[in-house]
C-alpha cells in the first residue's frame, strides 16, 4: 500500500520529480532554507527529510552535523544514498 508513511519504491525513486512538479519553486525554497540558516549553525535536524534535498542544501553551509528523520525507511535509504550521511 502506498501512503506517506509507507510509500512505494517507485514513488520514492520519483519523489524529486513529483515534488518539483507540485512546487515549481522547490529549488528556490531549498536555496532559501540554506540562506536563512544562521552562519554559526553547527548542527541541524531535518524532520521529514524525504530524499534528502534539504540536507544537501544545508551541506553547502558546512554544517558539522546534519540529521535527517523521516517516517519512511525507503525515504531514509534514498536520503542516505544521495547525501552520504
């Protein structure tokens, strides 16, 4: 069954395309997240990290520790592959 807590593998693999179709300004949102994160931030928690796009955005800020949390193990696996975290 495909649900937010238990998405299908196909959904997870296509999530980045889907989210950008729903939110055409998604990349701008990611840039804004990085821009508005205080410079002296050394730790971050991304709740609902999905495939790790927010983690990648914050990686550019040289934050020492970034943790991603998601209710879906498949999303966490994808985020881990994408971000090396």
